[in-house]
C-alpha cells in the first residue's frame, strides 16, 4: 500500500512526486516507456527558467535524480486499469496490482500519427516520430518533416545538421511555430518548406521510398521521393483505460479544472493528458504541484 500512485513520469508526474515526498507520503511512480515523458524528445529547450539551453533528456535526468533522492519509487510498468474499493484505489499493471490511497494520472500524450495505410508497417522503416531518437540513422540523406509547429521546426533544425536536405511539409500557408524558430529555418540553406500540402499516401515495398503529396487548394497530387519521413503533427492522449473513474472530453483528454480534480475524489490529473489551453514543460510542472497538494490534503483527511 502506498499513499500515492502517480501514473506517468513526465515533468508533471515527477513534480507531483517531489511535493508528495516532501510531505512524507509514500510515492510510487509507474512509467510504461521511459522516464521523463515527451520532453525527452526535445533536442533543445530554451524557455525553461534557470536553463538558458538544455536538452529534454538532460532536464529529465536532473528531475528523476531529484525525485529518487527524495525517496520516491519508480517502476517500469504500464497501468492498464484502475478500480476503487472501500476508499482504496487498485491500479492493475502489466506486472500485477498496486494499491494506493490516492492516484495522480500524469499520462501525457503520444505522438499523433498521419492515419495513412501502411503507416505502422513503415514505422522504423522510413517513418519516425522522434528526430532525437532516430536522426542519426538518416545522416547524409534527403528527408521530409511533416508539421509546422514548434516541435516540427525544432526537429527540422536538428535534422538539418545531419541530413543532406530537409523539406518541411505544412498543410497551412504559414508556419505556426515561434518566430525565432521560423527565422532559423529561413536561414538554413538545406531546408525548404512546401506550404499548403498534406501527405496523403505512402510509397514503398519493405521500406518507405516516397510519399504522395496533395495540394490542399486544388487537390493536385504529386509523388515526392525521399529517404526518410519524420512526423510532428501534435499529440493525442491515452486515457481510455481510466474512463470508468474520470470524465474524458470528445478527444480523450481528462476533464479537470485548474485544481487538477477529476470526477472521482482521490483521483487527480496533471500535465498534457488533461484539458487545458497550453501544454508546456512549465505548465506540466504547475499541474504537478497543484495535483500533489490536492492529493496530500485528501490523504490527510482520510
């Protein structure tokens, strides 16, 4: 039995663990993939206070070390469901069952896919969703990046240092990322942008060799040869396993207010997995603080 189980080890979950441990609550963090969450996919973070520039991996390592030093437990287990019995929450994982007095869901969100035929077949065989993870495999090659937001532009900048040429494919007539990133992109000689186009097909046998691009204004199609395709078109939550105890909005985010409360007393939510206007490392940390303090008050009142 733990006082608190936290599902997810991104900045929201790690911050919640830190506050809970300082309140002398026993804490177990469950993580199905890698400690640090989505920020570990960011090659460079330049808007986090106290660090003029830091990689997501470096920032995650510091956070994890701090939480472990405070006495939190971390386990690589996937939370499959949560049930409530007599005021105790039982989290069923792929390794067994875990009990707690309160739960914080900080599950984050996963990379959104294009939704095209054979996309899963080509994942790892020409399609990637993480330049930090896979960029080195495309050194000296011609690749494309789908997306025009901050994440896509950051990854395109990183890839420009490795690849012969990077083509950004954006469905709008403008990039939606920060002006500073747009300016950097404009100054790179081996990066260009195709505006007003979407990827509508994937071409190849065992590996991806080309993509079909459609102009959004005219419907005109063309085949674009390449040696790799990176996708950064946003995130989507994975909360359906917990919908018996929390309310989800129409796209699957956990409904909560700024206090990070859910529909079930004793279950809280924090970070990118919940309904909110801004999803940044700094706002995830704020959520983790709010959720932890609310959970601490709930546990103390039992």
